């Protein structure tokens, strides 16, 4: 099983690298060599690689689920 995290492509840096916004102020450089992507598009990222392009609606829904999971985990640790 793999976990993919949605991110928005902020800046394409050549053929292989991109700056991605994961939300909540988290920005990371990712490898985009497996997908054809443009700035502003959304991708699913696994192990530092963009593995698929998704639409904005799917990205927002997935991010919402991740936030709910994160909020649940945080409240259980208190």
C-alpha cells in the first residue's frame, strides 16, 4: 500500500524537478519525470515523485480528508 499526498505545482524547474505546495505552508521540491505537468496543476506525490495528475476538485477533497485525519491524530495525542 502506498500513500499519495496531493500537491499543487508552483514552479517547474526543468524536465525533472518542480516546487510543490502541499498546503499549510509546506513546500517541497519533487520529481516530475513520471508525469506531464504544468504550473498550477495538481498531482499526487509518493516518495518524492509526482505519480499522477489530478483535477483541483479531487485535490481539495483529498486534502480535506488528510486534514480530518491529521486533526483526529492530534486530538488523540493530547
